[in-house]
């Protein structure tokens, strides 16, 4: 099943996402130029370290763009509701449309989203049933890339052997310390923020509860029986194959067939 393109017109979201892309570009350009390539040429690191950095960078930006443009679960204007499912739907008091339970109306996007977790300005999109898995991948690979960058910054000054030849780029050579300090500062900020967000997202999946439900202390689902964590993760990622949970270059096949399934176990 193909995934619909969803584009949110929001200047604030564009600015936030632009900042994330700038940080990604900064580290993807300068870290290899200042650390990876010079130390690889002098035999201090292997080609595997270089390739791993670029793979992490690729997976990070791929999950960012896909989470940003993926349809989070926007409801159609005139949904066809089976009679047997009617009791599990409700009327939105903001857009006056019928929606499945556990859906939420996003005031920034202007429509209801199935099993909406929150609206994230950093991806300029809602995080809902259909793109939650991409948002989790983004958090995961951002942590990996930030940690890898911080480790390289540290090793460049305290572990690797000094470079024997000067960098051919005069600007980079003269401002090497400043460039790496900026990289380390951004890495620490991103890592600390994303780690906390990633933890809350994982706890939400373990308890089968969205961030909006936690903030509103919702209600009828608190006492429901808990599912095994493998089942809740499989429903979010759309597959029982755990190795595919880490791959952003695929299409998600929803396993949560009935809209009311999670709240009426």
C-alpha cells in the first residue's frame, strides 16, 4: 500500500526543520573533512568507520524527510463507517467530522489524525498512526549520529595520533578547533533532547498510550489489559520482522486493522 504525501504549510515548522537540516549538513560535511578522511588517509581509522558514519547520516536524513512528508493518518472528509464499527466512532467538536476513537484534532494542521501522538514542529508534521514508526527511527538514528559525532570529536584530540600533514583546506585547518567545538556543542544539545523524547516515545509504546492521552489522563483506556511489547511495537512499525523496524526505505503495512482495536481489547 503506497504512502500518501502530506505537506504542512507552517513557517514555524519550516524554520525548525531547516535548523535540523543545517545541523545535519554541518556534521555530514565537516566531521568527515576534519576527522574521518585525514585519519583514514594516515591509517588511524578503517574504512568501516567512515562508511558507518555515512550510513548513520543517510538513515537519519531519510527518516527525517519521510516522517515530514508522510501522511500521519489524516481522516478523509466523508469516511465510510461500517454499521458494526459505528459505536467505536465519535464526533469531533472542532471540525464536526466522525472519527475513530483515540483520534485527535490537530489545530495546527486543521484536521483529525488517527491515534495522534503529538504535533512535532521539528518534522513540520503530526506524529500519528501512519508515520509514528518513521519518527521513532528519526529519534533512534539522530541519537546514533550525535553519539558517533561526539566520540569522533573526543578521539580526535585525546586518542588518535596527531596528523602528520596539514589539511589542504586553509579555512578548515585554521578554524579546526572552533568547528569541532561547535559540532560537540550541537551534538550534546541534540543528544540530550532526543534521548529524553525517545525514552518517552518508547514508554508510550510499551504502555500503548499516546502523549496526548498521557497529558489528558485519558480515561477509559487506562485500565485496559496490556498487550505484549512485541505486539505493540509490531503494530507501530507495521511488521513482525524486527530487523525491518530499523529500515526507513520501505512501506508500512498496517497491522492495526480495526480503528477501535487498541481501546477495546
